[in-house]
C-alpha cells in the first residue's frame, strides 16, 4: 500500500526499495557513510557496490557529512534573471565564510548550488533542508540566516 | 469564455484535502468511468479528445493507452511522471501540492482504461511538500474507497504508492525514470522496446505526465468534444503555462492551447518588469529554442512552435528583457545540462562539457577565436546522436541563442566584454 517501504523488507524487487532505503539511512545516519551503505546493502541483499552506484548518481544523497542546515541556492535561469543565484551565494559566502560545497566549522550550515528547483514563480528561491523559501531579498536572507543561527540543535524546520 | 478546469480548485482553502475535492464534484469522473464506461470506450474517448502529453514530447495520450497490451492475464503498471525538472517549469508542482486528488482521479481512470492494478507516482525528490500531500491524499482515497479492492463496486482493484526521486533531471525521461524506480542509476534505456511493451520490472507500463492525467477527469465528465473544442488543429484542450523571468506577475496560467504568447506575457503575466523592452523568450522550458520579440505573436501550440523552429515543450515561458546578456543565459543553461548528463552517451557526456566550456570562455571574455564555431559544431554533432532526447535538449538553447543573438557573442569574443549589463 502507501506506507514508506520498510528497509527491513526484502523481496525479488528489493532493489526497487533502494532509493527509499537510502533516504531512511540518510535520515538515521545524517549522511551515507560507508557503514550506512553497508547496512542498506545487507538489508536489501545487494552488494555495497550496487548501493553506492545508485547513491552516487543522485544529487540528494550525501556521501559526505554536512551541516545541520543545508542551504541550497538555485542558480537556474529564472532565479538568475531576478538577481538571485550568484548574488545570494555571494551574500551567504560573506555571511557564513563558506564556499559552495563547504560546511561551517560549527557544523551548522552547508552551502550548495543547485539547478532549477521548479519554484520559478517564487524566484529567487532557496531551499533549507526540505523547506522552500521564495522571493528572497538580501534583507530576508539576512533575517533567515539569523533565525537559523538562533535555532536550537535538532530543530530542523523553520 | 474560457473557464479554467485544471486549476479550478487550487485557490480554495484546504484544496489538497479530499473533503474539499468532494465538495466540488471530485471523484464524480471516477464513478462515471468505472461504473459507466468500458476500458475500450475510455481509450477511444481520450483519442477523440486530441489530448497530447504535457510532459514535453506531446505524444497523443489515447494512442499511448492503445499501445498497452489487452491481454488480461499480463500484470500492467501505470507510472506517473511527477519528476518535474525542466528549468522554468512549475505546473505539475501546483497540481501535486494544491490538487493531488485531481491527479489521483486521472491515475485511477487511466489505470482502469489500460487494465493496470498497480500505479506508482515518481515524484521529484525536492518536492517534499508535494510528497507529503500526495501520501496524505492517497491515504484519504483508500479510506473513501477510491483506491484498493473493488473500487465503487466496479470489480476494479488499484493500489497506488509514491516513490521519491533524488535529484536527477534525466529521470524525467520516461525510461530513465523506470530505471530509477527499479533502484538503479537513472540511465535511459534504448527504445524499442517501449515501456508499453517492456516497462517497470519488465511489465507493460503506461508512463504519463501529471498534467496529462489531470486532464482525464474533465474529459470523462465533459466529453471529448468539449476538450477538442479548445485549441488549434493539432493541439487541443487547456494547458497550464508557467511564466517566469522578467515579468510583473510570474506564475501559472491555465489557458487554451493556441493562446498567443504575447497575450500570455503582456495580459496574463502583466508585461515586462519596469517597463523594459522584451529581448528573448524561451517558450517551452530550457530545452526549447529561444524566440525573439518579432515572434511573440505566435500561438502557443505544438505545431505552430515546431514550425517556428522551437517547441511547446512543457509550456514553461521564461521571459528575458533588454538587460539580459544572452551569452550568460546560454552559458547558464549549458552548465545545467552539462551537470545533468547521465554520462552514458559520449556525445552528451563529453560534448555538453565542451559546449559549456566554450560558452563559459566567451562569457568571461576569454573566448578562443573559433569558440562560436566550436559551439555550433558541437551542437550539430551532439543532436540526434544520443540514446535519449537529452542530446537535442542540451544543444537547443545554445545553438538557437547563438543563431539569433550572434552579434552579442561576437562582441564578447572581439571586445572581451559584455554589451549589456544585468540590472
């Protein structure tokens, strides 16, 4: 039925559960460490190589540990046209002292540049973990970063 | 007077809930289809409606349904393509987030018509809100007896589940999506065999875009003639146009196919921001060739755009005003495609990167003497030399932008600087 495919389940179509299993593992471990990959492989009766080949294909699977908040700035054409993209990346870089692909030393923020996130009507747009933030201005970005900085450990959504 | 149907619910409070949907006539089409029409009659009705796929390729939906084997002994699958990723496009997100039951109705009716007892929705990984709402909507549909065993006493069974993608543009291509649903990297498959013969898990599979399926309940309720009464000769029915970029009111606008591009930009989307001049328009998502201001009176339809050397694609309109550097627009789009190549076919894997590098050099004022020619040469040698349509998709924006705005590229090359400055 509709329930989240269970990582415990194994059947002839077990590989079809791999993306769901990788999401579950990433949530539990925080990222897809070699141990997490091995764990998923064991559960689905796949080889770690099979699991890694899938995990490494998709940009949403993290093969490196990241910060508590993943800031994803859209650099798609529509966001660029409305002065998002490079401008917002530069502002975050200045504010947090990290370049795209990096994480702050306190483990709070990671910065990533992403392509069109189908939110062109909200351009310029960014994502913070699974939440979309649209119509971003330099002021609202400052506010958002300040708000996130003040969040307690473990509170993932704002 | 045109009356929107695909977006009729999206502004309502709690539009994603089944109570709201039912209060406005929801699931009447499912009842009518499953208890009053045969699968064959439905396939015929969709053929008569003239509905063409809204995911980009525009293949006639009823014909696709007709390709599914009729043998009742073979298990069949419906795979809903909710992996909306074409840059500039955000129409399916609207349906999924704000009217998921409309999508489910289309899915149920399509599954009944092709004899599938299992449907999967493959939703873009980034659509977390949409994923949650869809999971909730499916649970509600089960509770109300629109999914599960013996739906509405019709004897028809259907299970639907949702699978999240994980960030790969190529998975919007139907065979790459099937690979991904099987837990593999999203490398497109060679066709034939087509999914209707050998699809998910090797079973006959109908792959259909979200907006295409959303049209189905309305065709069932109002009839094929009603649907075919809108549009042009070869492009029938309503269409959601996603408008973004330099317009006053970016957003989704549901209009009949055949509506003039200029009407969409200037009337519905409120015209160009800051009273500036229009410079270029992408009519159907990033992979469709760019149009110039002289072309904006074109009707937005499959055949008219094809004739103009572009494509309707997903109907995603990206508007650029006079402050836009077209070299940068081409560079940015080329970067996207180079990043999203799945890597299987050499012309796409290597060619997309070389194309990006040439455009990047030109943009930054470090172009090599033959970089414009190189970009065109690469484009001609990537197009139609790949497994999947990604090859054509990636060269379209680059090649068309060079062809239509060549003096800007030459200025970058000769003067090592830009003719225009954004903002």
